[in-house]
């Protein structure tokens, strides 16, 4: 008899199935995402809080006690305002009145829980995570809840975004000068130090399957796979995750046989995936799609959506996701995002993260441009919100930077500091 939690890993390029060793790479070294294949063909929703009710389709063997999880409900006010018949909002954030208890107000907590648990079970070492803010805050919070160490690398300007609701010494926070891409570069170097390992980003199946619970929550609430899935993206990992989860639901057989049309968005003027997709190219061209990237990134409303190296071209990535689902990418300007943010709060009664505001704006634009049929089932993935409510319930504890670096900081200096910290926490 197959027990819950049993799974294998499969390469999206060669199709090879193999046991999970904690690696995020194909044994055949194919440049492709690795997916989980679960023994449980039918989704069983466990009587557990938050995202752990979808434990059957998470690549872990233990069930950490966490409260983070998506909450889907049918919109009334916003749907009426925009003319949608069946608009379902999947909310990721802190909104106790709706049963949403994600304390960092970001769906990045859905990534952090199974990613940290999988690393612990596979004895992969202390994870090193690069972030523009939301991911770092989520991993810090979950590390505190699970009492497990993590190294977080962020741009210096993102420091105010890194806080927890629990006092902890389990987070080593390092800042760098520059943007998210600079944090990724620095974290990659740090991850090569002893007892550390790179978290893996989009290549980590635990991270994607954690975020995929938004689709599972929506489908089990609606009773079927939605016809459209709407989300703003920086890397696009959340969209890939939702697509993969929908494929599993089709195999389940109880939620329909169709994939949702993926309607994604990016924040102007930094929209490399939108440029490449509209040009019909699998590859992002840095010269044309990211011309003057630093300047463009400095002008966006939602800077967490600015990733210079998204998993767009890789096999199993965003290009394949959009191709298979007949999707598209909508560019959104700052004014549109801010207006959508205000409209959502007025209609639904909760504040949004800037990235989620871009999502709402793209819903409005996509409907206006005929990319979405307002009479069908539409899933709006609100990836972050509820900051006002969480401040009412908790003291937000800043995570201080243990080490501040710039381009002139030698790696051996960083290594010495990190190694000393690891000795205390490994």
C-alpha cells in the first residue's frame, strides 16, 4: 500500500524518474525543471491548518505546524464593479476574518515551508536564499517558526521589508549594494561555502509545489479548475507552480480536463518576459528586452517583480507554461497598479502588496482587451496583502543585517563571517 508523502522526481526534458536526493538538477544534466510525481493520484485534503491540508502533494514526509495557506473566496463587490460573473480571489496574506493567517502577508511563505522542510529531511545543509524582500521575509518567519537556520541575502534597500512576528536568532541576514540580481549573484557565491547550499529558486520542486497550493485551494473551493489564472510575475515561478498543479488536478479527474489560461503581468518599464513573449521568442534578449535594466528597475512600482534571469526559456518554464495554456503577458504601468490597489481595497476591504496591485490592474486590462471572458471562472491570485491587519495583531520585529557588503567586499571576508555563524547554527 502506498503511504502519503511518497513521490519521485521527473525531468521535464528527458522524462527520467528518480528518487529525491535533495538535488534540483537532472542526473543527466539536462537544462530543465524537475517536477515531482506523487503516488497519490487523487488529492486528499487533510484536516490540517493552512497549506498542510494539501500535504499529499508536497515533497515532504513530515507535517510542520504552520498557519500559512491560501484562502479562496468568491468576490462580490470587485466582481460587480468590473462586470465579472464568477471572479474568485485566492488571497495570500493576513486576513483573519477570511481565515487567512499568512503573517508575512506574502505567498512566499508557501514556498518557504516545504523548501525548508525538504532541506531538513534531505540533510542538504543550511539554505542560502536570495530575495528582493518578500521571499527573505517569508523564509525568516518560517525559519523562526520551524527553529531552523537560514541565510538570506538581499539588496540593502530591501532591509525594511525583512521582519518576523517571532524573535529569532536563526536568520543570518546579509545585504548587498544593487538590486535583486546582485543579491542572487552574491548568494550563489556564499552557497558554495561549507555546510551551505543554494535554495535553488524556480528549480526547487518544493518551492514550486508549495506555491502550487494556490491552485489546489482554488479548484477545491470552486469545484473545478478555473478557466483563467491571473498573476503578476517577476520570475514566473508561481505561475509555473499553478500550471503544474492544474496538470495534477487533471490527472485526478474530479476537477475537469482543461488547463487554465495563464494571464500573467509585469510592471512597466521592466518587462523582459512580456517583450520576449510578444515577439514570439523563447529566449530573452538582454539587449532588446532589458535595455538599461538598472534604470528600468528603479522606476517600477513593484520592485519584487524585477528578475533579470527568470526561468522563462528553460524547459518546463514560463514559455512552455504560456504556450501550453494559450496564455499571455500584460504590461502594467505604475498608475494603473496604484489605481487598482485603491479599487481593490475599497471593494474587498483589505490592503495589497504592490505586486498584487499589478495583478489586479492586469485583470482589468485583460478583460478590456478581450483576453478574459468575464462570464467564465476567473482565479485572481492575490500574492500579498493584509499588512494593516497584521500590525494590529503582532509586533513586527525587524531582522537586522548581520553583514553589510558592497562590490568591494572580498569574498574571503564574507566567508569568514559566515563560517563563524554556521559553526554556531549547523
